[in-house]
């Protein structure tokens, strides 16, 4: 229930940002922006599915670059290591939420 209440404000904010950005760019660039807007889409991959844009035959090469591979590998490693990180965090006494922690003096304990 709380997610249902928290989701609409950011969605409205982003919809407003898209509308305002389009309005600002159209006022600044006029017909040049309208030409770009006709062949693109705010929704991911919609322009490709509609046939307004095409992917080059070697599009996959963009995804096999070192930064993307490192991010993907790091994400998978963090996912796999998550249980170990949680276990290590459970052993830490330096949280202030247990007796002898660093926040004891601040919390009046």
C-alpha cells in the first residue's frame, strides 16, 4: 500500500520534466527539434518497434565494452556476495545499536 502511495509523485514529476523539456527544446530549436522528435520516442525501443529507427547490424558491440562488462560483473558479484555481506554486518559491534558501539555517547547510553 505504501508503494502505491509513493509511486505517483515521482511519475508525475518525470512526466512533467519530459513535457517541459520538449516544450523548451521546441521553442529553442523549432523545426530541427520537431524533426528529431518525429523519429525518436520517450518510451524505450518504441521508435525501433515502430520502424522510425533501425539498429545497426553490429549493435551488440556497444554492450561488450569494458565499462559495461565491469559493471555487470560487479553487480553479479555483489549479488552473489550479499549473504556474506549480511553475515559480516551482523558481526559488527561498531553500530551504536549494541552495547559498546561508537554511538553510545551520542544516544545517552
